[in-house]
C-alpha cells in the first residue's frame, strides 16, 4: 500500500502586548502523532511543516501563510510523539489581537481555535503566562494524557487517599457526613430501639400492675363456686 499525504489538524491561540514582547505571541499546535523526524521551514510570513509516520503510513504536510509577520529568531518549537507545538512571537508589538491567523480570510477545515489556551483580548492580563515557560521541559498536557503517568497509569491521582487499608477498600472517613447514614438502617436501628426501651419498660410496669389486677380476678372468680356450694348446703 502506498503512503498517503495528510493535512494535520492545526489549532491556535494568541496573546498581545505593546510593551512585553514575550507576551506578544501566537500558540500553534500541529497534530502529527508518531512522527520521529520533522521538517519545519519557518519564515517571517509563513510556516511549512512536513513529517512522515511509519505507524500511520502517511506523511503530514501543511503550509500556513500568516496574517502578519513573526519574529523567527525569538520563536520556539517543541516536538513530542503526539504533536508539534510552536510559540511564535509577533513582530509588531500592539495591544490588539490579530483578527485571524492566516492572511486569507476564507475558512479552512483543518484550522481550529485552541480553546484550552485561548483567552479574550480584554482578559489576557488575568490569564496564566506559563505556556512558554515549560518549553524546555515539555509543555503542560504534551507527550501524554493529562493526569496520566508515563506508563499509562493514573500518575496524577493519589490512591492512598482513596484506599483505607488491606484489600484497597475505600476510606469511608473521607466521605464526609456518611456517618449519619446509620439513621438509614443497620446498627443505627438497634441504637434507636435501645433508646426507646425506657418507654417500653414503663409500659411493662403498667402491664405488671394490670397483670396483678388480672391475677386477682381469677381468685375472685374461683371463690364464687365455693360461695354457691355453701348456699346450697344451707338450703
């Protein structure tokens, strides 16, 4: 089977600043998984990317012509097994955002907004600015799923907080007010019954008294035949 050429998905976001060149940038990500070697031609007005994947049996290729010029010397690239991430510095420093990434205004199917990195122009000062800071050691979320360990496990989750000892049973104390669940049944019912017992004991006392009264009644009834016998003898 012959290899094919594929246009990779491209996502982007941006920041702007008239005073801070490091915050006057474009975030650009090209999704090209399993590409061990890439060919990038970055120019002030354009970017050309190519990379072949043996596992996918395809060559990723895309050409982008920018809306305005970028500073090639101060732009950065980070390549992972999943994609290629660029921090492209805009050449002209200004507060306003670029209205679009590409020179032509027509929509292209492979280009999308990176909503994970995008912030509105009037809110960018409040947004974290550590996107480019991790370029040397890998960008957040790059080279593996967020919250996943390098071995595919859930490296970002502390299971010691979920397990309560042998057998990996959950620690019920971490479940907050679950102790109140005793009211719904189980041992809690026995406690409720025990608390109600004093009232029942009082009832038993009443029954004992009534029982005593009832106990005397049969004696009175038993004496009636004897009285009748005496009457008959007299007669």
